[in-house]
C-alpha cells in the first residue's frame, strides 16, 4: 500500500527553499499531550496551536477524558495521533482499531509484540475505511534499556529486538513504526523511504532526560531518518511551552 504523502514527509525535494523549512518542521513535530484532564490539555493546545499542528493523545489523557477530547482537536483542524499502544488478542485489537478510525485520527499505535496475527487483524479492520489512520507498530519502548530488556526475558539487545519486530511488522503489512533515536537509522535502512518512522525520546541539548533512556536531540533524530518527532515534557513542562516548541522547530528546520 503506498504511503500517503501527508504521512511521509521524510523524502521531499532535496533542497526546499529556506522559508519552507519551518513549515516542513511543523509537519513533523508531534506534541505529546500527556496531561491529566481535557481542560489542561486544551489550554495547552491553545498556547501551542500557532506553532504546532500535530498533537498526541496518549493513555493519561484518554483514560481521563475519553474519546470526547479528540473531537475539539479535529474540529480545530489539528492532526491527532492516538497513542494507546494496543496489545490484546487479534479480535479485540481489530475492534479497537475500527472504533478509533471513526474518531478522525491520523495515526495510532499498537505493540508489535502482539504478533503477526494481531497486526494483520488490525490492518484488516481498516479495509474499506475512508481516510484510515496510519497504523504504527511500537517496537521497544524508549524507556527500556538493556537491563530492562533483560528483565523481561528477551535475551537480546534492544537494537536486535527492534529489528526483529520491525521485520515481523513489515511482513504483516505495517509500514509505520515507533522507535528510539538509536534504532531509527537501521529501521530507515530496513523500510526505505516508504517507512513512517515516529521517534520519541527527543531531548534538546540541556533539557532533563526524565525517565527516557535512549534519547537524541531533535536535529540528530531527523538526520538519522525520523519522519516525525514526538516531544512531550521538553515542551509541556517548559516555563513557556510556545517558546520551547518554537526553539525545537528552529532546530529541526536547520537539520532539514
Ligand atoms: O515527555 P516525553 O518527551 O518523554 O514524552 C514522550 C512521549 O512518547 C510519551 O507520550 C510516551 O508515551 C511516548 N512514547 C515513548 N516511547 C515509545 C512510544 C511512545 O516515549 N516507544
């Protein structure tokens, strides 16, 4: 299935005019709305929407506010990434994917570790759906380092586990992946330009690492082949979130 152009900004013209670079950066920056309720999330969107076009609704906000929180975002013309990291039996995940597609979201996540049958069922659930969301398989969480990968009994390096899951996902017809900055170059080599590579664990130089382990700056992640960057706390917890987003967009534009 060809990747819609809107979801694959990675390989545009070789040298776009400088004025377009901030616009290009804006299309690739996803702000993680990891907030406890809809009121604070929408207030933050209000502060950021001049600069940012993509917003990620994850577990914290979705569990607190439900699908209703997505409606005002879509109504204001924003692109919504629903990050629920589904991982269940194929029938259950297929049903959840079908329900999510009706919300007008553009991307959503499921765990590659759910296996080929789960991934294939999720894809099949979008057959016949108009303007379906891109399915992104999460490989290894960016908060997992070697010690934690060992603790869950995987017995291989995070990099090898990411590659194994990505190959499996591609065989199941998935072209989008969430991965850490450390694996993005090898995943790009694996998927080619069609891959939609969404990369969290982004930390501008000098900001707090928090609980992330495998991180990179915005510029590094783009140079390594990321299609989209997911940034949460470096923007949402900044004293001035709009200013923090602007600085990240500038850094991204310089790397493009
Ligand atoms: O605040 P921070 O920038 O660390 O937020 C990163 C976001 O990306 C969080 O919403 C987290 O759930 C998400 N994420 C991640 N690692 C993954 C997949 C998603 O950190 N592998």
